[in-house]
């Protein structure tokens, strides 16, 4: 073996040893930081539990306000606005987006009528 190769090999090993030492130190610092973070999160969780317990105790509950007297009772529910129903989509890709937008507008303007997916689908009798 050539002495120059031996020297290059020795330098490469020394460099690798130094790099492994640096990595080991960095990992040790990361582990310490992680342990500190875990301790902080645990401490904050305990404090949150104490606050939650304190707030949920009966003596800390506010008294509900008395209902305001009403001069009259409504006879019927609020009417939803009339929104024309879009024509049924024939499946053409060019008009599909417009159809879906129109449907979403109907559903948004009449939330009491279209409370469930079934009622939305039944709009066109599918």
C-alpha cells in the first residue's frame, strides 16, 4: 500500500470521527431540548386541567339571565326567500359548474328547507 494512500485514509477517518462527534453533540443537545419541551407541555397541561376544573365548579358558573318579557309570540316561523330552482343539468361539462353554483345558492338561501343531503337530492327527484 502506498504511504500517500495510508495518509489520505487516516485523514478521512479523522474527519469522519470529528463529524460523528459533532453529530453526537448535536443529538445530545436535541434530546435535552426535547426533554425540556416535554416537561413544559406536561406542566402546561396540568395548569390547564386546574383552570378547567376551577371554571367548571358550580360556584364559578354565572347565573343565567332571566328571559326578556315578550309582548307577542310569533305565529309562524320565518319564511325563507323564494329562490328559483335551476334547470336540471343534462351532464354537459360546460354547464355543470354553473348548475352547481346555482344549486349552492338555493341551498344557502333556504337552509331550513334543505337541512339534509336527502332534501337537496330530492329537489330534482333523483
